[in-house]
């Protein structure tokens, strides 16, 4: 209901998609050549959001 394009209670939802195609941005070898380990920021493990309403409430 909340994500449906005709919903009366629509909310904004952002999605980040990483390519897994050959040579795409999601391949380790393509990113390894571009930067050294010292240049990379510390990685934060991804979090799967199962309750969008609770997640949005925790962000405000």
C-alpha cells in the first residue's frame, strides 16, 4: 500500500543497485584496480530492512 504508485499514503523509498554484469561496478576486480586498500573507506555491513515504517521512524 505505501509503495504503490496510486497509494494515498505514499512514501519516498531510495534504492541503490549495484551492477553484477561482466565488468560492472559490482565486480571486485574492477574496483580493486582503481584504488588501494588505504584509499577505501571503512565498509559498513549492509542491513536488510524488513519493516520500512519502523526504519523511517528510526531515522527522524
